[in-house]
C-alpha cells in the first residue's frame, strides 16, 4: 500500500464534498486525511472555489490514477492532481493566476 495525496479544486456548492467523499469511499478506499480550504475570493464559505486535499492509501499507482479519473468526471470538479511529490510547475502557475 502506498499513501498518496490527491488535491481537487471544486466549485463551492452544497453537496460537492459529499459527492467527492462518496466517489472515494464507493470502491472501498479509506480517507486518512481530509482538508478543505476556501479559495478564489473571500476566506469563508462564500468563496467561489474550494480546494479539497485527501490522503488515501492505494494498492498501486494505477488505482490512484483510476480514482483521479473518476473524480475529474464530477461536474463541480475543476481539476484533480496528485501532490504527493509536490505541485507540478504548470499547476502552480495556474493556481497563482486564479487567486
């Protein structure tokens, strides 16, 4: 088992966190850590976007990629990235321009 850190940027709407966690739990993965951060506007629940960071144990990299693909299909998900080894350079630039 390998622990991966998956980050998603989502539209801040009711029910989005529930849909994200259900997508993770349905195939039987356990969420070790979960962090929600408001982004793109004010620093409270009226912010336009949220960043959800999940710590999850996977059997292998293929399982992590499959889950990431499933998360990307969610309507309110803007992006999904594996940040276990740090943010990719392109993603860092995109995030800085959005904030």
